[in-house]
C-alpha cells in the first residue's frame, strides 16, 4: 500500500514534525513517504508531484496557514483519481471536522487530535478493507455516505513514541531548515483564545530520548532548534535539566528557541542562565498578550505582569538571551486606549522583538463560542481574524495594524536604536504614539506596499519627522547620522542627509588631526592612520550637540561638534568619535 503524508509549510525553512511522527509510529508495518511543499508552490505543481508518486492513501497535515491551499490541492487530486483516500489531520481540522467534511466532500477521513495511533489503526483498517467503526479519534464517511464521528478515548504514552528524526532523507536539509522538537504536549493554562487550552494536562516525552535526539540533530548540522512545548518552563526541574544539558553539550553556533511563561520563571533559574549560558545560545518567546487584568480575567488567562516584568528585566540585564514578546490586539474589553497601555507597558521592557498579533477566532476555542457576548465580527475563513467587537471598531483595528510594519522595520530590526529611543522617550507622548503616528503616515504615503533599502528607511523617517514641527529636529538628525554610520561595515558611498560639512572645513580638520591625532582621543590615535587612510576610510559630519555626553549621561549639551567614523578594513567595524 503506497502511503504519503504531506503538508504545505508556510516557508521553505520550516519542517513539519507531525508527519515525521506519523512515519516513525507507523513503521515498520507501513512505509510512509513524507514530501513537503510550501504554500507558495503552485497548486498544480504539488498535485502533479503527488499524483506521480501514485499514493493509495494521502494524508495532509493542516494548519491555519495552509488549509485553503490544501483544500485546492485535494479537490484537484480527487478529480484526477477519485480512488485515492484523502486523510486530513492537524489543529485546523480537529475541532469542526464534521462541518468541514460536509463542506468539502473530497475528504474521506479526518484524524482529530493526537494522530499517531489513530492514523496507524486507520491504515490497518484500509489495508484489510475493514470498516472504520472501531478506529478511535476520526471523522469519516461510511459506506452509506454518512459522516460518522469516533471520539479519541486514550491518549498516547509519549514516552513510547519512536524518534521522528532518524530519517536518512532529512539529513541533507538539517543545516538549512528549522528543526522542531517537542518535550511535552499540552498546556496547564486555560486561555480561552488558544487551541492549547482545549487539551487537559501536560504529558512529557522521555527525557533521555529527547537528549539523544538533540545530540543527533546537532551532529547532523541542525543550527536552529525550536521547542514546540506550549510552556517549556512549567516544571522547573525539567527545564533546568534540559537547559544544563544544552549548555554542556551544544554544538557551536546552535540556537535553541523556547516558548516560556515568564511570570512563573523563578529568579534562580534566570540567574543560573545569566551566569552559565553562552550568549546567543537561547532565545525566549514570551506571550504577554495583554496587561489589562480585567481582559486577562475574562479570557481566563492567569498572568502576573509584575512577575513577568521581573523575569524579562532580569533576562535582559543578563545580556545573554534575546527575547521576543507577543501581544494580541482585540481581546475582550481591551479597547484602543487599553491596547495603547498594553503596548507601552511592554515596550517599556525594551524587548529585542515585540510583535503585534490580532485576535483569531479559532475553531474549538472558548472565545469563539462566546463571540456574540462581545459582539465580535470576524473572518469566516482562515485566519479568522477579528474585524471588530463591542469596544474596538474596524477603523481602530486598522490603525493598530499600521503600527505593525514600522515596529518591525524600525524596532525589531534594530537599525536605529539610539534614534528610536530618543523619539519614544523624549519627543512623542509614548512609544505607541510614535509608532502609531509614523505608521499612519507610512500607510498614507503608500510605503507599506513597496520594498525599502536602508537609506530609504532613514529618508522616510526623516520626511515624517520634518513635518512634525519639532524644536529638537537637528538633535534627532544627528542621532540618525550616528545610527546610520555606526551600523555600516564599510565607509558608505552615499549619505542620505543634506547637511554636509563643507570640504574646506573638513580638510582643515583632517590636517589638524594628522598633526595631533590625540585631538580625537587616545583610541583613535592608536590606529595611526596615514593621510590617505584618513580620507579613504573615514567620514566626518556636523553635529549640533555633544553626542558623547548624550550617550553617557542622556543629557543634551548643544554646540558645534563633529562626528568622525573610521571604518577599519581588517575588522569591518565602525569606530565612532565625537570631537569639538
Ligand atoms: S496562550 Fe499559552 S499559556 Fe495560554 S493556553 Fe495557550 S499555550 Fe497555554
């Protein structure tokens, strides 16, 4: 029996763990092929490839990001060969399977929830031409064409699951793609907007087998390993054991990413990581979602923001682990002003990355069932995003969306941190107000639809700020020059600002520096630059304030200063100096 399990990943660098578990669990009785595609691949190409492989059973792993494309593919496949048994599984089809089967008649079976055991039993029944009455955890069409739901009775003991990583065909791709790994399934929390709240309890995989898998992945070149555990740090001893193992045995250059719940993270654990983890080895993703206590209460999300703040701050102060914080706009009773506060509360922690998401009314979640209570209107199709509710209008959602693009480009990409810090703390009433006003301007100019070089980003911010009647515009311009110059590896050929130091004045200063390089400072003098190098490898620009003073004490001392950037060829590093 030829069996294929496949999926359409969101990006090429992603891999699908679910189909690998199905393959491993179904062996040795059944051999499963696991080709993967992306949602960008033309549907006809996917169909051609799958049809040419000649499957009798064809399974698809379905998520919010691929269900529409998956349906297009299976509808074509069924037209070409109606005999192929189409099986769907995954979170996007697990909760409203009956409805979906009524709508999409090409589906033969849906495996609901945890699929390994159900799928294998299904294969046994298909191979022996048995009816599916006794296969647990599936929705299927019987001989009479009726849709039948078989509930899942028993969960798998995860300690018995075979490794999903030991496939020869995966080895060449390990270094180029993200490897996903689970050490547990389920979440003890009950957030009403989240699919993970539906399953009760947390179950763990065998710890030693997981470590073996990680050793195997690293040995074969995996560079980014992402843990899919919904809350990696529920058990402190478990998390500590894995952290210690990764610190002791990691291959150089490997990055491990975790989703953690910050408010339950004990300070001792962070202290341990700050003291022992190599910089860059770990990356934390932390869902904050909202800092509005009433909102969190309504969605049954237990969160202590003070403790969360303590964790994020301690991790940040440690300087070893980058943090990615997530927010969700549109939760119950969180209006525009409340979301502004949530954003500002979280931005105050200065996470390396902050991401805005918009509430999705996912099938099976408590909030989708309660939608009418808050007058939610939302898309009927994936991603089921909300379009409004009793306290947030569609127009307000659109305004918040305008923040997303500029936040990504101007904060998360860290191209001009000094400038942004000045703007959000001294110029605009709050960080949210800066990103909102700039985002709206950005959108009005039509910039959301085009690509941007680094210079464009500076010019666009400059254009926005020049229309704000700012008294300290020349200071901001100076900070932008500083950010631009310090983030270059080589002397930039083109400078985006208009105010240039007159040639004559520059030459005079260069001559003085050649005679007494100490004028720029001891560090500069140590480079012992020749006249040729001074002209070839440095940039000198005008500043209207003392940059050194600002960087050290955060205070602005106005005056006539120069910024000198030296691009050291051997190290491709920019060294910046202020001189009067
Ligand atoms: S949002 Fe996070 S903590 Fe809440 S149920 Fe989902 S996975 Fe668990």
